[in-house]
C-alpha cells in the first residue's frame, strides 16, 4: 500500500540487480512506442551505460481485464484474490473502515514501516486521508497483475510519477491469508523525508527457501527455480556473461532505470559486476510466488531513516517466463 507520505526509492546498489538481495493468470507482454528515455545515458539516476543501439525501457501499462486477473486454477486461490481485491476497493480506495474490519485478522502483521502493526492501525492509517466514500465495484487503481499461490497474493499496480519527469514504475503489495482473512502484509513502503519508522514488524529473511520453491505443479516449480537460479547467478554472484542462460534476447524491461532487451540488462549489470561464487541460497530472501507464467520474488531491502538509522522494507521483482527463459520484468525502481 502506498499513499503520498511514502518517499522515493534510494537506489544505491539495489539498482545493480533490479532489487537484488545484496541489499493461468498471466499478463500479455507490454508493448509501447513511448520513450521513458534512459538509453545512452550513464548516471545512476536513470542511466544504463553508453552502449550504442540500446532501447529505452518499456512503460508500465495496466491490464484492464480484472475478471482475467481474478481468475485462478482453484476456488481457494480465486477466493484469496477476491479478498485482496475487495480489501483494496473497500479500504485503500473507499476508506470504509467498518466494512473492511471483517477482512482483517485482529493480529494483522504489518511490515510497512509507515504503519503500526495490527488491524486497528491499518484502518486508522487509511481513515486519516478523509471520510469514507462509496465503494466501487471495480478497483480504480491501474492493476498490472494479481499473482496467487498457496496462501499468498501479490497485487502489482502502475505507480505514476512526475519528478524528474513523467514516468511510471510498478508498486507491489503482498498479503498472506489465514482462515479466510488477511493476516500479514509486505510492501516497498519507504519513509518520507524526516520520518522514522512506526511500530511495525520489520521484514526478515525466510530461511526455508526450498519450501517456498516447492510446488505440486511442475510448471510453477520450474518457473520459480529458474528465477531463483538466475538471481543467484546474475544478481548475487554477478556472473553477467551467464545472462543468455536465463534471459531472452527480447526481454521486455519495465524498470525505468534499465534499458529494454537482454543487451540492455547486460550493459547495466556490467557497470557494477564483481563476479563471485554462486551460493546455494539468496540472502535476504522473503518469498517467491508463482501463477501461470508469472513469478514474483521478494527480498529484504535496507534504507536509512531521518536519523541515519537503518530500517527494513521489502523489495519486489515480477518476471514473466516463456519456456526456459525470462521474457519480461517489472520492479518498483524510481528515477532520482
């Protein structure tokens, strides 16, 4: 969840790996003739090297087919998606706290540093933005994806910015459902300038990565393991020359700080690469969620508050898989 009080992403080395850990309900590939313009520049605030012939990243676009987004392979996953969708309509957009209360576990665990943990706190957080308004039948946010697996649902939406120029990135919220209600929430919440964290529960690394990678569906298991191996190889070990094993030549890039295509990603990563040995696990791993041809991976990200004290939030990357290659990518990176 994100409101105007949340600040911009501090890039740092997180940009190295599109959010790497060192710090079917699928979507059609996005296409555009628009220019989000990082090709040919080299600064960290939106540059991806000076290699000629690179093309700028593709804009983030919405999927307007909400019925398709809400579809899923099982009734339980459909109910979980609908629960998150209804929460969004009712609280995030309409600020109807009483209607939302039954959707939340009393001990709702909050990992956004802007909000105290507990169900009462998240209700109060949205109530501060004004009186309730009528709940709409359809979520008004520009949704990119809804990805559900096991007891997790990730909602991704178009996050539009005007500074330093108009562009869009992708914001993510991840929920855990327990006994038919929302029990836990992660997002890339950042503190506004001058703020310090609320009484939230900082996200922590999930040490059982094998359990997260497991699936009774061979396709989902293979897709998750492809992303997991790519991450450990390209992003953590920084073996950039291995990119053709994982990344399709026409890789559609929606991160606003990286040029599109495999060549654009390779050029970006090579600016910072310091190759090392591949490790069996991903540091700061939180969760991996897959549905259809989509895979969302989340990791703990560290920022500094107004006092220079580190605090934790959650980073997300969304990938689309085609066969044995990654063909499309979204993340919450912003331009500084």
